[in-house]
C-alpha cells in the first residue's frame, strides 16, 4: 500500500507543476532560472520522449493503460521481494499516470524543464521520475546479476 501512496504523491506533484505552467505561462514562454543553462519553458508534446511518434494519442493511451496495469500487478507481486524494485515501480507508476492524464484529457503532455545549455528535449516531473524509476530498476537488476555471479562456484 505504501508504494501506491508514493505513486499518488508523484502524480500530484506532477499535476501541480503542470497546472502552474498552464495557468501562469504562455506556450513558448521561457523563464531563465540560470541564464543559458536552465529555463522553465512552457511546451506541449503530442508524442513520446524526444518528440517521437507525434500525434499517436490512441496508441499512447492504450500502451500506458497496459503499462499501468502491468506495474500494479507486478508491484503487488514484488512488494515483499524487493524494496528497490517496488520503489522503482511506484515512481514509474506515478509518472506514467501523470503523463497519461495529460494525454487522455488534452492529447498532449505539458513539458517545462528546459536545459538550454545542452539542448536536451524539454521534459516534466513525470518524465523525471520515470527515468529515476527505470534507473533504480536497472540498479536492482545489476545488483542481482552481481550477487548471482558471486554465488557461482567455478571448478
């Protein structure tokens, strides 16, 4: 149950930050927080990461529903087995739900974190926690791999 609360908190923070951007910024408006390095830029994305698959709303809605159902199922199964995986899944669930909400209601995702120094695609809180969740998942997989390798005996 604890991990669903984490997912809900991620979802609420994502919704709140997107609401602030939609309410107080015009699309395309950019507010430098660190001039030439990091800006808040109001942007809309009708695709996936890096703007791929633009205007595929139905595809993203279906895929996200499958992912959310899969995560809930897996989270219920894994909650007692791996805390790190459970944290990872909670973060991914909250982030996926945040972007899903945007796509379902408006057909586009609100993005605003803009690292202008490296010309990285503009992203949001949901994207950030999904990346962190995937990173935690990969760390757990690497940890398991290393533990299995150490447990092997070579003759």
